């Protein structure tokens, strides 16, 4: 009888410790992450995260979901259809405030995990169109992103401020399809908010001559002053075949967020595992190479999740 009590006490103590500290193993063997189109950068970053997860948790799968981009990803998270998503920080902010495209349908059940890498709003056209400035896009057939992407809203904000948004022949086509149409000459150009360089744009530039249209300095200043998430940026020379000069642009940040289906404990373990060694993560994908312990917490426009916060605070 006495032995039974002792064992019981030990068991209770172990349970209490576990409850206090959180479990050290993930509660499921499959998680989902919403990314973007296969010709974007979110998708391969999702694959990188899945690979990293496998190193400590060989039985755990991170399933990559192809989507239209940030707006769709936030809707999926809200509805509990995915556990995590890569999204633009500007779009996550609009969702949390119920502004812009989320007007009247605020999303309050999404939490921040980490800030990952800058994404540059890229204006790509077929060289033969002769388009050299955003204003030259007037009357041209341009893919402005699918309506559920973050790209679409950047295109709208930037081209509206440039005074040309209503004057272009807007096509609501994203990533993969837009590049195919440009390659085949059915579109004059496309816009893509994506990490630099985007591997699919490199491939496109090998097949058809492209030009990258700059966001003139004056417009960059206007954008930075009127929209809180844009930063001045440049596309360094030779990021893309045939692009010999540096190009003025604007950027926002890509962040990793989670929805209501991810428990605090799982969020803690995933954050600790995925971002515990930012240097190693940096080596795994060029877009993540500038990540540091501090940059992971920078410019998070929504509330950081409890688990992620704990993991970041414990990091050495
Ligand atoms: N930032 C883009 C969007 O949300 C997706 C970019 C990518 O997949 O590289 O529309």
C-alpha cells in the first residue's frame, strides 16, 4: 500500500512538472503550413522548414499547402484549415485591425511566431514593351496578382499612388500562371512581392528578355510616408539575367504566423526547434541567411504567440 502511494506521488509530481514546463514532444505527427504559389519563395521556404523539423522529429511531417498568398493564408488560418502560414507583415496587420481587404472581418485568432526575410515588390515586364517607368504601364496588360495575394494589395497601393492603377489593363493572375503568360507573350508584365532573387524569375529571364521597372525615389518616399510597412529597398545589379543596374524599389517583411489549431506548447516547441539555431537555418536557404536572434522578433505587427514568445526569451 505504502509503495502504491509512493509511486502515485512520483507520478503526480511528474505530471505537475510536465504541466508547468510543457511537454517536450509535439502533440501531433502532422502539421500544415500555407505558403504561396510554387513559383514564389514562400513555397520553398516551407519545404526548408519541413526539412529542418525532420532533423529532431523524424516522424513529424510539415505539410506544405500551395495557395494564392497572404490573404488566402490568413483566411485559412482563421478558419482552422492550417496550423501555420507565411504571410506579409502589412497584410497580417490589416487582418488584425480589420482594415483594407479585411474591412469588417477582423482576424483576431492569429499569432506571430517570427519575422523571416524582406520581400521586394517587383515590377517585371517584357523588354520589348519598352516600359521603363510605372507610368509607362498605362494601357498595358499587367498581372497584378490574384485577389487573395499580398502582391495584389501592394500593386494597388503603389500604382494608385503613381496615378496609373486605373489606367492599366489589370489581370488578376498570380505567380506561376503570370510568368507563363509573360513568357508566351500574352501579358506585358506582372507584379510579384517576393524574396530576392526569385528563382522562377531567373528562369523566366533566361527564356525571354525582361526589364525590371524601378519605383522612383520620390514615389518610394511617398509610400514610406503614407503606408507604415514599406521600406526603401534596392534590387542589386545582376540579381536577374540581363539586369546590369541596381534598381530602386520598396520592401515589406515576410513573417511566420500560427492559428487557433496550434497549441501554445506545440508553438513553443516548433519555434524553439525551427529558430533555435538561426545560423544553421540561414545556411539552409539563401533568403534566410540574414536572420539573427534579434531580427526574428523585429517588426512583428501582431501579438506574438505565448509559445513563440517563451521560446524567443529562452534563446541564448
Ligand atoms: N508575398 C506574396 C503574397 O503574399 C507571396 C510571395 C512568395 O510566395 O514568394 O502574395
